[in-house]
C-alpha cells in the first residue's frame, strides 16, 4: 500500500522551517551554476557574433590572434585584387586592411586601467562589416586624428562624442559612437589605419585583412592558393570561425569554472539535504512507527521519503532558476585573445536551466537516499516507544 502524496505535501508545509533551509541551499547552488554558465555563454555569443559567414580574415600563418600577426602592405595589395574578392558598385575591392594595438585606459567604475583594443581600419571596414553602424556623431575623417568608439567602450571608459583621448602622446578627438549588434567590436576604439599605423610604429604593414568574398564557398581554395604563394606567409579563415576560435579558451575556462563551482557547491548541498532529511526522520520517528503499524510497508515509506526529497529539490531548482533570470543581459567583461577587455551581456541558456534543475533533483535524491533507508528500517516497536 503506497502512501498518498498529500501526506508528503502536509509534511513539507507543517515543517516549513526545515523546508526553507533545504530549499535555500539547493536554490543557491542552481542560481550560481546558471549565473556562471550565463557568463561563459554571453562571452562566447559576443565573439561569435563578431564574425560574418560572408567574410574572410587574412592573418599571418601560425598566429594565434591579430595582435601577434603581421604581413606587408604589398601582400595586402596583392590579396585585395584577387578576382574572388567581391567589389562594390564603384569597383573597389571590399577589403579592409587593419592594425590592432592595445592601450591602457581607466574604467569609470574601478580605479585602475584596463587594456582596450584600438583598431586601425580603412573606410571600407564599415562596408565589409554590415553590423557596424554609427549611432551618435559621425565617422572619422581619413587622414585626421579622429576616433569612433564602440557603444560598450563608450559606456565603460566614459568616451563620448566631443571628448578627447591621448594615445602615444597624441591627442585624438572622439567624433562618433558606433553599435555592432552587441558583438565584440563594441568594446573597441577605431581610427584611420593610415594615421594610427605610424603613431604606433605599424606603418610598414598590417596585422589582418578582412574581406568579402564574391562566393563564400571559394574560401577553401582561396586559402590554399594563399598558402602556396612563396612570397606570402598568410592564411585565410572564415571570419565567423576565426572569432569563435578566439572565444574558445576563455569560454571553456568559464564553463569549467561554472561546472567546478557547481559540483563543489552541489556536494555541500547534498550533505545539507542529507542532514535536513535525517532531521526529518528523527522528528517523525513515532509517525513512521504509526505508519508501519497501520500496514504501510518499508518500501512505501522509502519511496515516500524519496519523493519528498525530490520534490523539495525540484522546487529549490525552480526557485534557483527564477533567481538567476535577472542576470540575463547583465553587462560583464573579461579578457580576450588580444589581452584586452571584451564587454558582453550575460545570456541565460534554457538548456543549462534544465540541466541545473535535473542536477538539483539528483542532489535531492542522493541527499534523501540514506535518511529514507533509515526511516524504512526503523522497527515498529522502537518507533512507537520513542517520545
């Protein structure tokens, strides 16, 4: 004969203090796990969105990032006139040779400097990268000491239209703020490559070349031809894959941290649930004896306690998921492949919410297993004598 579920519900309500203790521990574990995975997911999505499947990026062969890449201007000119590179209505190659440097700037919310990516681009960069749009002010004028800043960079470093910025002893005017669909470019500062290059001693070449291919499926053959050219030491990669790769190490570290912290806290939650259930068994010894005397089997009592433990864990998991929801779209930042800060928005992944709730139920079942065995094995006579 099975115990009715109403019995478990009444026990949870009557012993509400112990119930709240169990719910609090499990919901905290779930909330932390979801928050950390949301951080990793947000960073990965921000960098993935930085690239476009239509574009390719050319860098030095074997380089791990644009910062460690470099090739000559003659190489860039040769690549840009390749017939597989798409041209605009005026017949100009849709390609942007670029340099990337890192500058230390003070952040508004902390009293310390952080590394920021400063990118020298050509005017064609705003054509090749469709997501980049000037939202305040105007674009920089070629040949002048002018800069445009990404939306997130503007917010984090207090840079806005009309302001100035000192780089390499040169004063630059901030003339515009651009958006880029929330991707990694919004954490950068852009200026004319032909002006930034000499200022940062990069006048002899470029570090990357972003281009639009007339046919994206020709990328593999395009890359193969580039690598066969003995006068070049470059490689071409899909821009989308390139920036996904840039996210790889940091995103994996953040995901590992989330799982590690979740496991450590989960072990604590299991022991907490176990103590809670043991306390419930001790407080209900006479009650258990009465149930046994009424004819309920040990298996029924075991299943009843396991159901109660799983129910508490399920509710705790749902509460933890709800507590974690407000962090969705919360702003954060971490280091990228160029050793500079990349701002991103936390993104709560529904799949991780489901995983976290399942993990909570597993914690509840594991924590309630041994106390449930103890309850089921309690002798009837001993339980009825207990006061």
